[in-house]
């Protein structure tokens, strides 16, 4: 991957930390990306939007581009993107609308279905809604998944197999998010596919995820040894191409730019089901996006440079 920009001429505001439930992961992503960007030759300043002084530095600084490593609310949901738009600072990744849409898993499903992308059957409840668990179970079946519609990193995800557990999970999720998303549980191989690009995006090699726990939960994502990442995934050429095409379709359906990472379940019948699309993938030592980039032959500094090139692209 040959750079088309001079890194030494660019001042990068690397945004990490923030005020979401994924703050610690964001800080770890920021540290990883900062090291890679400095190795590539960029002038990097790490700023934490949760700190007023750092926000003032972003406002007052003469930055050429922002490198966003903020996960979850206030970073991945279009809010920081809106601020950067106002400040006229180019930034990596998707714009305000796409970021906001992809962060809301319930509304994301509307777009998946509109564009013919397979996604599990689902029901959304809003905090305070009256509900009965029996009709939900009748529509979704058991086991089913209960999770926040607007959180990432598998925060607050429950897999339940009876009415009592379903009701308890709904109440627990409603305590941390205003929307509760419930969907049919799809048994199969967990895959994730990173997509890189703006107008003509390409899919990176498919990663197969083998979690040590029941599913790819928070511990499996971030604890050392929490999961095994197999890249390229142990798939046929046909299944590999299908997963990559679906990830590109999801990237385009949500209007993503720069980078996205779509999580997919390949069921026992060979059908791909899209769970969600992440617009700010992790940049930690155990993160999936850097893994897929390495499998494609790109070093971490090279792919971080590419993200900045895409951010500065018209």
C-alpha cells in the first residue's frame, strides 16, 4: 500500500477516551493507533473529548485531520463527527448520518432489509413500553438475543432460553439503554469482515472468531486469550466471497466511508446473517481490523495511513 500523502506534513488529532461505557477500550485503541501513526511519520496529538481542556485544544489547534478512536456513544454515533464538521476538520471513517445510523442496531436492520441483506428477525422495545414476554418469544423463538440497540463491544448482551430469563434481560438492558433490541439467535460460525474505501470499497480477508465463552462477549473481545481469530477464515472460496460481498453491501447500504467492519453469522445451512456494522473498529493489540489488514499484507502503520488518505479524499 503506497502512500499518496506526506505524513510528516500533516498534524493529526487522535481522539481517544471519551465518556461512553467503552472508554477504556477507546484509550487502548488510541494508544495502538498513535504508535502506528507515529511509526508512519505523522505528527500526532492525543486528545480526550471527555476533558474540556482537550476539547479546547481541538478547537484552537491547527489540525489537518482527526483520527477517531472513540467507541460507543459520543464517538461512534455521529456526535464527534458533527463537531468536526463544524470545525471543518476532516476525519477518518463515516459521516454524521452514517455513524448515527450504524450505531442504532434497530434502525440499521431497516436498511439491511431494504437492500436485501439477511439479518435475524427482531423486535425493538423502548424504555417504558408495556410488553408481554410470551408474544416476543412466539415471534423470535428460543434461544433469543437481548441487547442494547445503541451500545457496542457486546455490552449488555444476553442470550436467553426461557420466559423468565427473557423478562429479566429486557429489564437489565432497559436500565442501560433507551432501546432494547431482541432478535432470533442464529447458531453458526462467527465471522467479521472489514471493508476499506469510499466510492469503491474493498473487503479485507474474512476473520473467523472462535470465542472461549458462549458467544463473542466483552471478555472474549478484549481479554488476552478470550477468543481465537483465524484469518483467513476456514471457509470455502464461495462462502468467503459471499461474506465479503455482503460486508461491502452493508458498507454501501449504510453510506459508510473509510472503514467499516460487519459482523456475520454463517449458519449451518450456509446462509450469512448480518448482525451489525461497526464504523469505528477497534485498534487494540487484540482487535480484528488490524488482524485482517495484516492478513491482506498491510502493516498497521500502512493501513492507518490509508485511513487518513481516505479521510482527505474528495
